[in-house]
């Protein structure tokens, strides 16, 4: 199951940027053209994060639709199914401008607990 | 004393596969310096990758090396070794109990045993799988996928990433067409939908039909001048 490899990479990226701090959420962008089963990714993420500073973090998955720019009429349009064709002229000569993403967009961290000043004299 | 926990959002925007792609580029650098063209050969299990490799080794006229990827065993590497071609076997079972695809790191770890200076073409035979290998670049110049007519005509629709990232589709086992209800026109129609105008060659590793066209394609690939970025 390659969601395990992907989850491994996601957790590694999160840990790299967290530098020891506790991670409370990880936001990823998954394009419609990628082969990722969201439930499998969440499940794999939880497995890989266990025992690390990412354990318990919520994996938020933002789905990005497939988007193409037509070489013929220059229109950029969303595509819901194959063939990847221009919405206006049905041309197949298109450039993929969205939907190929597989990104860790951001993470949310707990900083060190702050001591709020008390009225001590 | 009150304790407040402060939350910070850190913007990252890093590709999940960036680490893999960085290693893939390093592999590509090694291949380029040695002047070796690399083909990533992929398909479902049993579609005929190894047979198609064997079919072209005798008459190719180009020095070939093979990197075999399988979960376990050296069955495929043993078959290729019988043709007196340098072959290295990678087993993926040390990773996650049997990784279902080759990634750039696995290929890189095998490179010390590949005689790059003695070959012009390296064929990486990936693990039989229509899903995962398509996601992981390993530093190849070309992606060739094999789809056997026994698999049915709807495969391009079911596995669009594999079919749309292919530079060549080998339609294999055509000798079996008289025994199947496989609709070739329908298959090609679906293929056009996911990868318009992709090169395709109809072959039979068993009878040899189309193998010369497959060899021609490989010869052109091996001698094509690659533009360095």
C-alpha cells in the first residue's frame, strides 16, 4: 500500500519543520489526478506518527480539482473526468495546471508552554 | 500561575515526493554522465515485462544492462542472466514488509553494482503493479508500460496515472486475440482518452510479432541526444 510510503514522507516533512515541538495538525493538498485514497492516507499517517511528536495530529486533506489550460483557445478550466479536455473547445492539447499536487501545505505546532505573569511581588 | 499554550501555523509547501525526486535527479545525473539511457518498464503482474525484455536482448545491437525489481527472489534476474547481460536484482521485502514499487532510493542503492560505463541502455524492470510505480520517479528517461490484451480493454480508465505517464505502451500477447473477447478498438479509445497520441506497439513476446518494432524504439531511445537542462 503506497499510502504508507507517502505517509512516511508526510510525517518526515512535518517533523523536519517542527524540530521537536508537538504537531497538532498537518494540512496536505492532494490533487484529483493523484492516486491517493484519503482514508488509507489518514490510517497510514496515524500508524507512522505513533510514538513521535506528530502522534495525535489531525491530517487535514484538501482536494484540488484537475485543471487544464487549452493550447488552442487558452481557456483554463476544471476537469472532472478523463479525457482531460478543454471545457470550451473539447481540445485534447492541454497543459495540466492543477490536480497533480501532493504537498504538505502547512503544520500547526504547540510552542513551549508560556508562563503568564502572575501578580507576584 | 496560568499556563497558556501558544499555537503556531508554519507554512511549508513541500512536495511529499520531493525527497524521492531529489534522489531521482541524482540518479539521472549519474546516468547522464555515463551516457546511459534509462527505461522504467512497468505493468501489472504477469503482463509480460520479463518476456518482452528477453525477446529483445538477442538482436538489439545496443549494450544493455537490466535492474530487476521484485518483492522477493531472483527469478526474473536469473532469466535475464541466461542472456549474458549484466543484471542486478533489487528485492523490496526489506522495506515495509514488501514495498510494491521501486523508488529512487532503492535504485540508487543498487547503482554501485550496475556497470554503467559498459552499457548504453539500462532497463529497470519495476515491480508488477499498475498503481504505485507510476508515482515514483527513479531517474528514468522513458517510461514504458506493458498492457496485455488478456487484461481487458478498461485498464486505461482504471489506472489513468500509469497510462498517462507512459511514453510507450506495449500491447502484448496479441497472439491470443482469436481466443479472447478483447475489443482492441475500445482499448485504444480509452487509451486516447487518458494519453492522447501516445506511441503504442502491438507485440507478442511468444511469437515475436512486433518485437522488431520494440527493438527499433529502444535503439532510437538509446541513441537519441538528450537535451541537458
